[in-house]
C-alpha cells in the first residue's frame, strides 16, 4: 500500500493487508492525533487496508 503523510510531507510503502491501527503503530504515530483517509473516506482504526489501496494520514489540528 502507498501511504501519503503530512507534516513532514512524505510517501512510504508498506505490505498489506493491515488494519489502520497496525499501520499507525508501525509508523510510530498516535491514533488520537491522526486521521486516516482511504478512497476519500475517513476510516476507523479497525479498517483493513489492502496492498492496492492508497491512504492519506493527516495530523489532527485544533485551535481556537
């Protein structure tokens, strides 16, 4: 699977299928601080991502 990350912007490849929580863990990212988007839809931590998928991981940003 191809993974597009933001802050810093980069792309990585991982072998699938893998659940989102496993992907975040492998990349050293916190699930509470990141959103995962697959095929233009927000996915949950138990969603399994296949080898053919391309996902985007964005940090959660809050402000006031």
